[in-house]
C-alpha cells in the first residue's frame, strides 16, 4: 500500500527523515487556532487508498491531541485506507495507577481516546512499568520500537570503557538491553519518588568498575531529578563526570540547565522529542518497523 506522511506542527524534521527513509511523499497541511482558541485543520493533496503516517510526537499532549484527532478523522473521511499514528514519544503512560484516592488513571483513558481516532500506533519505548504491553490499554495494533540499538551504537562510538547505570527498577529493561547490544556492564539502582521533584536514588556500588566512565541510561528525562540525584552520587563517590543518555527529552522547565549544573559531562537524547540534546537518530528504526 502507498504510504504518505503528514507532519503535525513541530514534527517537520522527524517527518522529513521518515519520508527520506521510506521514500514516501509528504502531505501539506494548515494547522492554526481560531480566535476563540479552537483548532483549525486543512490538509492538501491526494491520499485516496493510501496508508497515511500521521507524525505527532505526544509530549505536552494536551494541546496536541485534538489537532491530531481532527487530522486523523479528516484523512479517514476523505479516503485514507489506514491512518497510522507515528508518535515517537507517547505521553500519558506514567499515571498507570491511582496513587491517591480519586486520581484519574490517565494511561488507559488516554489510550482509549487515541485508539478511537487512528487505526494503528507506532512509538518508541513507551513507559511500560505496571502496564506490560501497549495492547493492555490500546485497542488498536501497535508497534513498540526499541531505541536500544541506537543508544548502544552512540555509547560505543563516544564513550571508552563505559559502565551503564540504570537509576531505577524500571530502567533495568532499557539499560540491560543497551548492555546486551554494547557488551558493557551495568548496574541498576533503586528509586523512591515522593513528589514530582522529590526523588531519592540508591547509592551505586562501583568497586568492581574502577576506571570506567558512568553512563546513566533512562527512558524519560522530565524534571531530570532522577538523573541529577544519580549524577550527585556518582560524583560523591569520585567517579568521572557521568554521561547522561535519555530516550525521551522532555526536560520540563529548567531541568536541562540543572542537569548540566549537577555535573553531567555530556547529555545526549534521541530525536523522539525535538531538543538541543538530540544526538541519536531513531528515525531509521521507526522506518524499518514501518516498511
Ligand atoms: C520513571 O520511572 C522513568 O523511568 C524516569 O526515571 C522518570 O520519568 C524520570 O523523571 P524525572 O526526570 O522527572 O526524574
């Protein structure tokens, strides 16, 4: 089936990478707000009978979901054979249970909304913690692309004798996959989060890894408190300045500057969310999954 690509605002660079990799034509569109704040969408071109790859990374998703849904429905109504949402970052995966009475469990609620407007979902390393697989909450087919090969290649090229450090139990799935790909040793720490910015990470045992450069690997960097606490422990133990590698560069508020200030030597992320720290391209991995 012919593939066409439509980028939502802010996704042009990633969509262009995909178009190049898949040799697919891009559709042009106008996205804007009416004076009352409601969204306006108009799509140009011909997508009759095509699979349309709607590229919309879903960090800060509240303002992105509705234009995405309007575009998806417009594509469907005007003849798309299938609308595939390519969301390199998939938001609303962390609130997967009620931690306090009366809280919205947003992961399955958001999943139902997304499943109602597109036919398929492709994403990169969604935050799977208490949810084991996307199929538990998404009712549409989904592909989970793993960034581990790209992270491992970046680390192999940039860091001599790395020691991979996963800052919490969840990170073990990513850090162990990167370790397998790169042949580097890893340690996984334990974390307690008491609030959005109140995080305690256990102290790593480094005695078997003298001379190695710590590389902290995590899926999401949001407030960066997790990475900052881990950097502080490593520095206090006399380790070389750590390299920080994240899949999804959310960097809320001044998190990026704070992490730099804490003593990270290099901060590198993938391009699932546009950010100055992006240095690892996952578009080829997504293109391979889509072709
Ligand atoms: C949480 O369990 C994730 O794997 C990350 O460790 C977390 O999202 C990082 O958040 P923050 O940057 O706010 O500490």
